[in-house]
C-alpha cells in the first residue's frame, strides 16, 4: 500500500486517500440503469469523500445475451446499451474539482459462463459501421460465451486460456449540460475501454457539475488493445471503488495513476487526435506539476512516453499516454 | 410554388404541405435559450402539422459581442454558446416519423451592424484546437462587425460586398435520450452549417422522441464552404418556417430538398466519414424511393453526385451529398 | 480570350501566354506509358515555353476493358494502372519555377462506346480497401460502357444523359527525387481528379527538377464530386494543352485559374488535412500576391471560400479551395 | 538461440536461418546515401541468403547537427534527409518472395555526444505541419545532444538516464516501380519507427523487385511510442543484420517475429487506418498459417491483441499489432 500513501489522491484528497464509510449498491438499489452520462438523472447514492462503494454492475448487454444462440440484433435495443450504475453524488464536489476513484477490486458476478463476446453487425474495428459507412455486406453475427474466474482466467476454448485482467470499461462523471451516450467516451470519461483502468489504479475525473455524478459499468474480464471487434470479455461484476475528492484540481481530460506511471486519456476521431489530446495533456501536466519547461516535456515524452490504445471502435477512440513517475522526480 | 406542390412534404405530409396556423416565437416567449439538443427541456410551443412559425433567433454569441473591441474569450461562457430556440412540440410526431421544415424566410433582426465574425483562440479550421491538440500558440483574437441587409448584402469592407445568402446554421430534433451540445451536428441535425439549408428549401429531420422537439438557431448572413475560421456572418434573425409531419418516413440522417436537387447530410470525423455517410444515405434513398439498383445508384453518383462542405470546424464536420432530381425521374 | 490575356500565365509567363510551336504526341510517339511521376524516365518531348501540344491519352485502364464482360480483376495488372503520357521537358524550367498549363480542349478518341466506369473490388469510397482495411466481403465487380461525345454527352442509359464535362484526372510534374504512383496525388499534382482542371482553365504546377517533366493522362468525360466508386467516365482522348513557364514563381501545391476564380489544390488523408492544405495555400496566396493581411484573408475565406471535392478514393484525397477573383481586386 | 532455431526464418529460409558469409558496409563503401526507397539505384552490395552484414549507418541528419547551436532549418536540406544505406541485392530474391532480416546488434558509432534530438519547425506530433496545415506560428527550434552508450544508456540530463533500447527506425525493400521518400513508411517498410524492430527480432519484408533491394538506416538509441516531436534519439551506428530469403512467402506488409510474439505493421493516415491494416494482416496471418477460422482470429485479437504506436509524425503513421505465439500453437 506504500505507493498509495504517496499518491495524488492521498496528498490532495479531502479524505487524504483514507477509506471512509462503506456502501453497497446492488442491482435492486440501482433500479433503472442509465444509458447516458448526464446531469438529468437523480443520484442513487450520496457519499462523502473516502467512501468505499461496492457496485453490482451489469454487463454491456444488461444480461440479455445468455447463450451463444442469442443473436445481438434480436436481443439488443439501441440506444439502451451499456447500462451504467449511478449517478453517485459526491458531497462537496463542485465544477472545477476532481474526483479520485481508487479501484479496489472487480469480481465476476452471476452464473457461469459469465463472459460474453460477440460480433455484431456494423460494429467493430475491421468492418463498415454507421460512421465509416460502407456498402459491403455486414459480417454474420456471432456470440461466444465462456467461463471467467479470477483464479482460472478467461477460458477461451480448450486450448487457450487468457489471464483474468479485469478493468472498468466505462467510468466517468456527468458533463455540465450534455447527456452523452454511455457508448461514447469524451473529456468526462465514459466508454474509454482503457485496460489500465484496473484494480490498483486511481482514476482522476473532472467534476463538471455539483456532486460530480459518478457513473460506472461495463466491466471486462480482459481485453486486447483496441477492443477490435467492439466487444471485450463482457462480465457482470461486483466492483469496489474508493472515491475521494480533490478540491480545485481542474483537469480537462481523465487521468490515471498507478504505482509507477501517470497517464492521460484522450478520446477523439480520427485516432491521431486522441493521441494528440493525451500527449498534450501529459505535457501540460508535467509542466504544471513537475517543473518541466514545455519543450523539455515534449522532447522527453518523445523518448520515454508510452501510448496505450483503449478502443478503436467507439464513436470516439480512446488512447492513454503515460510516463514513468521516476522520470518526474 | 409549383415544385413545392410536388415536394415530398406536399405528397407525404400530414398537412399535405399546406400552410396552417401562424405562430410567433419572440425572444420573450422563448425565455431561456438552450445549449443542448435533448428531450429534457419543456416545449416552448406546441403546433399542429402545417404550422407557420416565425422565430426570433439570437446570433451564435447570444448578442454578447457588440463591438470589435469585445474579446470573445472575455464575453463568451462555454458551454453556453450557440443559443437555440425551442423545443417546438409537433403534435402527432412519434419516433420513426420525420419532420419536414420548409424555410420561408430569414431576415436580420436588431440594430446595425448586425453581422459578426471573429477569430477565437483554439477554434477554427486552420488552427490547433481542443481536439486537434497542438502546442503552437493560438492566433490572436479578432472581431469584425458589419452591416448586413437583404438588399445591400454583407458589407465586408469598403471594397468588398458579399451577397446576402442567409441560411440556418443549426436546426434539428431531439435525440432519443442524449442531450447533445448545440455546437455539434449529428444524425439529429444540429450545428451542420450547410449553406443549402436556406430559404426555399425543405429540411427533413428524423423524429426520435414524441413531439419531435424541433430546435433551431444560429442563422448566418452568408458563409463559405467549411466555415473556415469557425465563425460565419452571425446574425440575429426572424426566421419563418413551415413545419409538416410525415408519418412512418424513417430517416437515419437529415435530408434536404430544393427545386432541383435532393441532399443527404452526414456529420462525422474524420471528414471522409461524413462524406461516406452522406453518399451512403443518398445511395440508399435512390434505392428505396427511386427504383435504383444499389450498384447503379453508386455508379451514377460517381458521375453526377455533388458534395457540399458545410463546416470543417465543429466537433463533427458536416457534408451534404446531392443529386439532380431530373436523374431520378 | 480576354481574361486569358490578363491571366497570371500571360502576365508572368516566359512566353507571355502566347501560343508557340505546335506538337503532336501520338500513342506511337509515346511508346511506353508511365505509371509513376518521377525523374527517372527519359522525356518523350522537349518543348519551349508557349508550346501547344496535342496528346493522345489512354484511358485509366490503358484500353484493357473493352466490354462489360471484361472483369477488372482479370484485365488489370497493378501497379501498371493509370498510364501517363510524358514526361515533357520544358526548356528553361528549373526547381523553384512553375509550369502554367492552359487546357485548350479534350476530345474523346477511338471507337464507341468510348466511356468506361466500373466497380472494382477493394477500391472506392464506400467500400473497404487496402488502406481502410475491412473484413467485409468486397462488392461484386461491375463494368459499364457507354457512348461519350462532345455533342451528345455521356449516354448513361436510355433515360439519363449526363453533360459532357471533360477534364484531366491526372496531371503534374516530377517530384525531385521520388517516383510516385500515377494513382496518387500529392504536392506535384498527379491523380487529383478535380473537375475544374478542365478546358478553359490554367493549371499551375511546381517545378521540382530541371525541365519540369510534365506528365498527364486519365481524362474523364464527366465526374461527380469525390469520384465515389473510384472510376469516373474514363475516356481515351486527344487533349490539347499550351505550356508556359513562370520563372521564380515558387508554389508548394498545384493552383488553378479560371475566368472568375483562383483555386489551390491540397491532397492528403484524412480529408480535413487536404482541406486545410488547400485553404492555407489560398490564404498565403492572397497575402503574398493580393495585399491581404493574413487574418483578413482567413476571415474572408470563411465567408466567401468554396471547396470542391476532387476524389475521396485515391491514396490521398484531393480538394480544391477557391475564391472569386472579384474579391481580390 | 533456441527460439531462433524454430523461427519462421529458420524453418522456411533458403539458408535455414544459418549465418553465412560476413560483409562490412562502411561509410566509404556506401559512398552516396539514398533518400528514396526505389529500384532506380545500383546495389552497393550483393549477398547470398544467410549473409551477415555490418552496416555503418548515418544518423537521420547525416551528421549535420553536431552541436546544440546547429539549427535544423539551416543545416538540413530537404528532401535529402534520413540517409539510407543500400540497396543490398539478395541473390535469388524475386517478386512475391520475402526477406527475413534478423537484427543481431546496434552499436553507436562516432564521437560523443552521439545522440541527437530536436524540435524542428512544422514537424512533429503536436504541431501544425505541411500536411496538418495550420496558421499558428511554429515552435522555436531546439537541439539537444547527449551521450549514448550501450552500458550507460541515454544520458538525458543529470537527473534522468533512459535505458539504451536501440532499434532500426527505417528499413525496407524497394517498391516495384515507385521511389518513396525515406521519410515515409508504407507496405515496403521504410520509416516505420517501431521500437520492436530491435536486436533479437526478425523483420520480414515483401520483395517487390528482383534482388529485393534492402535499404536501412535511421537507428535510434531509444524512442517513446509515437516519436512525438518527430525526432527520437538519433544515432549513427554499426548495425549488424543477418539476411535470409524465403521463397514464395508473399506478404502484403512488413511482419516481425520475436521470441514470444508475432507482429504485423501497418502504415497509413488517418491513424485508425494504420491500425486496421495491422490487425487485418494479423487476422489473415492467423488464418493462413495457424489454422484459425477468420471470425475466431478476429474475436481472439479483440481479447489478446496488442498494438504498438511506432510514429505519429511521418507522412504515414505506423502501428504494429501483435499476438503472443503461445496462443497460436
């Protein structure tokens, strides 16, 4: 736990990074799920900084796909996709502040096989879509279900087992006045699909409205860079987070802290714009908080920056730029 | 008026394209303006199909820039930009229907010089922005005010006068569950900035929610292709429209009809995706309503299609594909 | 001819825009055609500024598709596509100069039906390609042949006849050291597919190497904006041009002059970058030659600029920005 | 060496992956360097499959920047940048074959400080460029020189030392008829800047012309993902490679093999197209050589694929998709 005690959350958070009251947000407590990130919903929970919240999340299909014979085009009802828990009201949060969300654990929930992936018509990274509009015929639908456990991993088939590397696919705050589809990432967070948003990491999210309105959902048992076909190993989960509040820390885009790295996440199209956003935010962060002259930060990132592709399938693509903390000391 | 009598609006509209009751929506009637296109606002007006509505619109800056000394960075308050009138509830409109909006006239409103353009930091087509994130220093701010009249045109300076070619920069319906910034165009319409959305044309807009929730604003005295610096000749106006309703005509993206052409409008990034959307929609329209085999439509548009660049500055770019009606007969 | 006498070519050309010696470059004279724009070929012709040259061009398929039963995948042999005449050596041309090519006429050549269009697998604006790589199955191949004459137009079918609006699809100079596929446009010109490169217009091309090395080919009987399926009305032709030389006029990208407009052409991906190049070049031209302050040019183009989409199918897309000359006086 | 004995090179190469004759290509032997990848140059060396070749490479500036006071805009002479050694003729190589280049070592060469990076006007990932054309003023020039040794790493400053992680920035074969700038990557390889093209890896390159015509240069002492400012730690080097030939293995884009992974590299703009190319090639490879059904490969890459960003600064961006070999067994 040592690095956490020296994290930005611990140093700047209202709760000092210390765990506070515990809450449990069950499916029943949640009631209706949300399909937009916006300020027009009523909070399901109000918490003080430091709160530890265990959340029962649905998978991205809200459990509608229970067998490999369930066709997505019949079972799914656009735009009611990617159901989100929340919003969670964080007491004291005002526009210009920042939420710190420490991800403690993600555990699959419900009967096995708990994992689902699928090929869905006109959706994915290597097919024509509603945006990259093509005349080619869509690929045939395809659903794959599999057992996913923390101990046993993701049992792809009888030859291949992938490691259990869970993360939160969709997490963010409410925009100030917009209500943005939970399928879309943007400066408020949302459907970023960055695998580093995983247990052990702290996500920093901009607060745009009183209470912040934290939403989350869409946990993945594992995922490759880019979430190529558009559907990771989707799992319902119990996800436990600790939420702190940093007053006056104004950030334009989501950030991430792990034991050894700092990340900034950009979401945009074309993909180079997402990369530009992420690297510019990281440059600015190094200048604002770590004493770098701008050109030095720019040149150092050229040699030591890393870029993770979150997804190349959403309405905006997400990429995460990072730098080792040891170069910032 | 002959072509109008044979327009899609006339042939398929609930009101048969005939003018009905007249309404006037003044600034006072409007009260608070809107900065998102969404279903969470209350209608300011409820009309029957055929209604003729004269709307007092604000300019994109809500009148905050009154002299060339007013700096946008001081006068503007993001995200409260591009104020929209409405929503107007159209009786009988249900998801899957289509609104037909015939634009009768756009007249500048208020004291001269009524026209405004500006160079705003980190906004525009030839500068780094929040999305195309750059480290270069922004351009200096710059405001230009000018007299705009229907008779005298747009008086750019003592040597150059541009023709008065007004159009509606931003018009659309509400998305089903999203509330999308009025700065952004998408499948619901919004900030498309297509100069053909002008008096004499009929815009067709998808209905996503009961009543349709029509919004409009952001009239321009004229504009070049792409709205290069991001700010056209912005004017407050009295804009008069006639609104009809077409039951069961389901369209995925906005369409436009003029005396001699049919248009489809796509909005996306990168720009080729907006062009793809527009041309695919037009291909599909030719197949669905004009008896073309898909490959024939595709090949004919290759030879006879036209593409208008609306804007290259918004969160999504808008382009309008078109074909002469005479090739569809 | 009055505007020509006041054209840039006439005012600055070595030959003063006056026609000089006449040349005829037949298929036999040409011998081997070229499939790259580069400095490694030997000139087929050397001319003095003012030369009027009639060129027998092949169509983009080098005549290999003679019936609607000829399948492109069997008849075409990549990369030997889009055959180019030339290079033509212009005496006195040195790096940093500019060629002015006045297009006098384009006449179809050979037995009817002389026009060809086609749907070719993995090529076109609404399909997955080698660059926009998809897993969807390609569209079926399709060839369409038609009669094309200057008087009778493009006889699409028994109901539709398109006007004969010929232009040069591919024209340019040699890069300095690169040899670039004739399928690709870039700063040297090449496969731009801009319909304004038509009889009556003057194209200005950068000279990158001694003699300029002018290539041309790929004439079209007509074409829509974007050349959507990738194949316009391809025709073999006799194309007559007059070539002048402007010493010391250094341009970064191709330009175009017509009676009433000036154009700059940009080629890049994504499409917005092609638009940015074109508008920046036009801005710079207005500053350099027409006395505009940069911000004034930028703001005026915002209101009065026009943008023509050449193609959205080549390895780089081409767009042409323009402004009416009357605003530059 | 065990994995090498089971590499594709060893299993399919004409030389069976065994080292053959040794060659040394000094600066003097090389004579004139090359700035395009093309078939128009004469080979500097002809080798048999299995040849081990030590090459004295220049840095990307051909040594023109020797102090931090050397301004790139004065010292560099476009397009004579990124000098390449070669071409090396590989005996027996014919179009449709594939070269296997095993990278044995990269050692810095010449007097310290041997490493150079720089901020160059209108070049880089976070600035306007000739392609992403902006009106903003360029960043000021900046040069940084540093000591680079295999043992001591990259001495960035007195606080930061980066590990020595050398790789070949630019390597490839000749296109069939094009001559492509050494600044640009494409299907023939070239300026890919993928850090995995490092000692211990085998690069597979398509052969497009008799002899293959292998070029290489542009070694980097280290580099971050994306080569953000456009200039990595540029070093002159002695680079030792072993070249084998695989008859009849036809690949569309460069591939890479390491002990535990297989990679495919795509280069294109916008960036998503480079990612699409890379992932489609990897999908196709899994189908062709590892018995996957296409949809299974697509879905598995969604969960287990990795994507490395090579550069986001060249005329085309390069990304490398990869999969662990253990999932292919």
